[in-house]
C-alpha cells in the first residue's frame, strides 16, 4: 500500500506539473504575445486544470488539512500537491481542482 500511495502522489504531481506547462504554452499561443501577460501569471481564471484520480487515499489527503504521511518523500510530494490542488466542498478556487473517480469508471485504467 505504501509504494502505491507514493507512486500515485508522485504521478499526480508530475501530471499536474505537465498540465501547468501545457496551459502556459496554450495560452501563450492563444492570447498572443507575452507583452500583456507573463507566462507565470496564467492561472485557473484563464484555463482550468482538473486532475482526476482513482486513488481515494490521495484524494482524501489533498482534501484534508493537517495530515502528513510518515515518509518524507511522500510528504514532500503531498505538500507540493496541496499547494497546487484543492478538493471537496468549499475548495480554494484559485487552485486546480482534484476530483476522485471510482476505478470502475476510470476508462484509461486499462492502459496501465
């Protein structure tokens, strides 16, 4: 279970990082020259990022405040995700949204 949780948190962190890169790339092309907007300023109000996960434990850790795993490697990944993602009711709208989807509904799960 520990290795799975570590892998899920690292994969989510990497996927969100790639999504931020693609958003900046797309909006730089879409909005034209970077004279009016700096690439670092692109955020949720210009283009939303939704991260879907079937790892309920990962979703619960992102949704809750104050939970820190014992493993420092996983704790760093979760701290980074909590800084970038928000989940559940009353979430921070300035952050990307994390949603949980049951594994049976995860259509891309057959690819792994």
